[in-house]
C-alpha cells in the first residue's frame, strides 16, 4: 500500500530546480501521491500547471492565515471561482495563527472559507498555532464534514476531541524528535482511524535533517517514527493511513 503525503508545498520556488526528480525520489520509496495546499491567490495558477504536468498531484486552494497581509478582500470571490472550475480536492490551507497579526480579519477569512467548503462539499486543510480549540469549534459550527488539522501538535485530550468530531490529525516530522514528548504521546494514543501522514515540505525537516529542505521522500522517516510509537504492526498502519487519506479527500 502506497503512502500519500497529505501536506506539502511543492509548487514553491524551493523545488524549481528539481521538481520532477524530487517526485521521482518520493515515488521510489513508495510515496506515490501528494496533496499541495494553496497559500495565496497568486499561487493557484502555478499549482494548476503542476497538476497538469505531474501525475498524482492533487491541489487544494485557499488563503493561508500566515500570509494575511497579502490577501485582498476580493480573494474570497476568486476562491469561489477557482473552486467552481474544479480540480480541487480540498479548501486549504486555511485557519488561525495566533502568532500573526489581525486575528479579526483572520477569523473573517476563515469563516468565509469554511462556508465555501460546505457549499462545494469539500474537506478543509487547517493551519493552527495556539488556536486548536477555537478551530475545532468553528469547523463544527459551520457543519464541515471532513477536515484535517495539519501538523497536529496538541495534547491527548485535544487529539481525542478532533477524532471524536470525525476529523483527522496530520502527523508530520515532529514525531521523529524524541524530545517532542507531548505530540508523540498524543499521536501514540489517538484513534488509528483519525491519522494521516504529511511532510509540510519544504519545511518541518525530520530529526537529523535540521536546516535542510524537506521533501516527500522523507515521509518514510515519519512513517518509521509512527511505527515506533504505535502498537499496531507496520502493514496495519500503512493500510489504515491509506484508507484514512482516501476517506478524507474522497479519493478511491
Ligand atoms: Zn502548509
């Protein structure tokens, strides 16, 4: 069963020199599909081009809260048009980042994008920083049926709350660090049906690769770390991750 990188920013300039080779390296180690979330309206065209060029490249489109300064008021209408055109498997990356400016405007954009996800019956890819509980509340209140909280780094209780709501936890390179005990404990005890894997490439390098560009091929290191902290055997984990990812994004 192949692995799917559910969150990587492969359209970024960091991959301009070797995008095809980088995808080949991932394929060779069994990471066969990638999900690329949008960041700003300006990035969507480039994402569409990449999906045409590379097989097994899936796009999400959205307005990332970290780039709040770059979003225009009309971008929500552009997003609606973009979703109408098709080619999106999710709305994202959207969310709330408490370390960034202008929370009122971040909330406004989040709510508008959650509404679009419901309207287009798409899942959402959520970015959080010190905002896990508020995000869960908003996502539920909008009636969003499918959601993944990317780079989950909360407590065991928060993991359970998201899983109980029927949502997914994005598990990334954090669990490869022995000192990340809180996140490792939360992921070790979370319901298996709620877990999906991601790299967040080019960011979030795995342990031992600090300071280097991350890429989807290194997701095998996240999988190995998951095998260490979970009770289930690797083949059970692999099959569950695949099934979870397909259910989240409506892939077959
Ligand atoms: Zn991201």
